């Protein structure tokens, strides 16, 4: 087992499945002790069981990222259980999908609460523990770079807010020893599988527009990159938006 992150303690939200789970697997494989949070205990237990089966250390916590008290308790429990915190990965989020006339205010509010607001709250809650040797990785989307935003305006709005918060933290907290970056992943998550099944023609066009002609693997393509990003190998990388999408997006 690689030891790139030996001695590090990570908190990954939405780690019961998909991209969050892949990131948790990769961080653990690189030596980090990983706290996995989400709303479904059985999925979290499965993630922890797999990490421990591979020889890693994991801790499962039910957490609702739309609830400040739940997040506060989770951070406290992670620090108590592992004795500190070095890495925060903000992955969990509900996203509002559909045209502007279709998206309800309730869906947009849920996207706001679970996305940019939860990201800001968790960064601030973890800040005292991350000072000195911390790394934050937030997740956004290339949806904000689409030339045709039809059907993606609300989705991109909440994701682009996360990019702005990331840049703010990177500039304000760098002197405190905290690096903050944002990734824009394309990965075979349950959400993407649902989208592929429900919008097959659009999904086929989407894959065809990726130079590498495939969707990324949650652990091997996304998780492993996050592990490198959180390590000393990337110690000078801060405030960056990094697309993990096989070359599809042009960030300019």
C-alpha cells in the first residue's frame, strides 16, 4: 500500500457511493485514515468495509450536509476519533436539473444548501483543524463552461458558486498553511448512469465530445488524482480549477 498520505486524516462527504466513494478508496490506499459521511448508513458501512478489507482505516458517520448541526457534530467526531484533520473533500450535493422553467425553487434551494452553503460551512468548521498542513478539495462541474446552457443553468449556478468559494479560500487561507482547489470530474457515478439511461442520445453525444472517448473511473481516474493533489507532490498547487474530463473542457 502506497504511503503518500501516511499519517493524514481525511473527511470525505457523500462517500457512500460514486465519486466520493472512489476518492475515499484512493485516499485510504495512499495511507490516509478516512472518515466517510453520507445520509445512508448501509452505504457508508460498505465503503468502510472495503477500505478495511484493503488494509486501510475508515470511520463512518451519518451526516446531512444541509444541516449545520449535523456537520458540526461530524467534524467534532472525526477529530475526536482520529485525533485531527488534514484533508477535506466536499463532494456530497443535490443538484437542480432541468430548464429554468422546470426547476422548482425547492430544488434550487436544496442545491444551494447542499452545495455552496454546505461547502462554505464545512470549510469554516474544518479551518481550525486544517491550519498548518491542510488541503481542501471541492467538487464543481464543467457544466458552467457549456456554450449552450439550456437545461443546465440552475445546475451550473450552484456549482460555479463553489468555484468562487474555492478561489476565495485559496487566497485567504494559503498563509495559514491550507491549500484549496476544485476539480470538475466526469466519472461513472450513479447520477451519471441515471442520466445516461434517461437521456441516451444526449449521453452518447457527450461521450463523443470527449477526446479520450470514455467516462472516468471514480477511483482510478478521479480518486487517485485527488490523492496526489492532497499530497506533498502537489504542495505548490493552490486555487486551481482542474477538469478531470478526458480533455473535453477548455478552461482558457
